[in-house]
C-alpha cells in the first residue's frame, strides 16, 4: 500500500505517510481511512507526510479531492499539517489543494519541516469545542 497511518505515541496526532505514486482513488481511500481512524481514536490533529510522494495530479483531481472531503460529513473539527513533497512540481499542486481545502473550511497548513508542523498542530487552543459522538 502506498500509504500508512499511525497514531504517534508521544503526541495526540494521527500521521499518514504517503510513498511513491498514488492514484486519485488511493488518495481518496487514504483520506477516508484517516478520518475513520480519527473518529475511532478521538484525535483531530493530522500530520500528512508527503515528502516521498511522487507523480502528478491535475488541478481538477486536486479540486475534486478537497471537495469530496467536504462531502464526507466528518463531524469533528480537525487541523492538518502537510509536509511538502521533495518533488517541487508536485508541491505546486499541493498548494492548490490546500487553498481549496481552506476555502471549504478546513484548517490546513503546508510545511517544509516536520518539527514546525508538529509545533503548529500542538498550539493551543487548537480545536475549541471538538466533540466525538
């Protein structure tokens, strides 16, 4: 599988690591699995490590992914820090995805450094009123 999810032992953060090429279907499946894991573990802080992600995605694919995420009706507010891929051309697409996600009401930020991403996630108050049903 070109992605895996783990709950960090030291922080209340769910980390998803992408490696190699992922199809658009893989990306959708990974994001849905991330949200299911968040609900199960009652965690709303996400770190997406895209440093080893490869390939390219069309603007419409990235737009559709962010729009689909909004339609999944995940009821819990969340924050997502995304580590930019080493492939800079892919990073440009990620900037577009982040803008669309922000426009959909998601709290998303892109980072080049892991420590900075984790510090941002752990800032208080990070998600006032978060509840899990």
